C-alpha cells in the first residue's frame, strides 16, 4: 500500500514545491538548485547498505513482528528506503529524520512518530533541538501537529534517558 498511499502524496508535494518555485521566480527570486546525489558504486549491494543504514538510524538491528508476518516489508524497508533513498548523500541522517518526523506529525502517525523521534536522538539530535523542532512545527505547520509531536516527545525522552 505504500506505493499508493505514499507516492501520491510525494507527487502532490513535489507539484506544490514546483508551484512555489514558479511563484518565487515570477516575483524575481532566484533559487539555486541543489546538487545531485553521488551515484552509488556499480557493484553496491543495496540490501547490505540498507541494513547498515537502518541499523545506524535505529541504533540496533530492526526486529518487529510485522517483518515476520510480511517479510516483503522488511525487504522494501532495507532495500528501497534505507538502501536506495538513505544512501543518497544530499541529506544527512539527521536531516532525513527531521523531515520524517515532520511528515509523521502531519499525517498523523503517532506510533511511527515516536519511533522516529527516538531515531532523531540516535542520529545525534539533542533534547533541546527536538524541543525547538516542536516550536518550529507549531509556527510553520500547525498547533495540532505540534501538540502531537510534543506529546510524543514527552513520552520518548524519559524512556530514552532511562535506557542510557
């Protein structure tokens, strides 16, 4: 289902971004395009890269009952998300996780939001940065999204501090 639930939203987001760039250009603003990602080596094992990236972001090997129930989901996550996408070097893991928690707070997807807030801490974002993220979310996205993010962060932080 991710192809039907996620890709249409991605296409809508890209079209919205294009419209914004067109509006800015019409007003005389010039936005410099970012660089392309560095191509992966021809012999790159995307499953190995994805597993390594997923483990780095989560902080441990991924193990969930859903992967046993639907093993193809584990393949999609490791090979497509963490292999193909997370191997692109235009964004850091920190930047990708901030984008992820922004989207999850907006959907809303509370369980996944809590999981990715933990990932934010694993990839090196501080408690203060995560609290600042909630403030930016409120100012730029909305109060409901920020309240969900704050509630989720307040659940995650005490658990992560105890785990250390």
